[in-house]
């Protein structure tokens, strides 16, 4: 894999989970992509809001706060175990589906 975030993932410990490093790395890559998709959605929503003739400052602030949460989650993902990685995949996958159901991001 050529992605630096995936390459920098700490090695998997197969002791308690029994998962191979390859399986854990694949799960990590999926979780990372889910978070990236949500961050990209927020980036686009922020961009579009800022381009409006009269941007809604409350909405813009809310979008930026939510994006920061995603950025923090992405940063902590490298230290997460299999259960946390599964949660991130599940939660961010569902969030992305909800966000894209309401596309475009600006009303």
C-alpha cells in the first residue's frame, strides 16, 4: 500500500485478537477511508458555505467543529485496537451515508 498513513500504522499484536497483521491493516485502511470520506464531505460543505453571498456563520462554525472531530478521530485511529477500528468504520460509514442522503451540503 502506498498510503503513508497506512504504512505508518503500528504493527498489529495478534496476541489477544488472533487477527493477522494483514487483517488488522485492512480493517484500519477501511476505517481510515470512512473517516476521510466524511472529512471530504465537511471540507466541501465548508467551501460551499463560505462561497455563499451571505454565509451562515452558525452553520459554518458547526461544520468546522464537526470536521475537527473527524480530524481528531483520524489522528487517534493509528493507536486504536480492532474493536475501536470496527466502531469507527461502522459509525463513520453510517455518518457518510446520512450526510450524502442530504446532498448538497448547503440548503
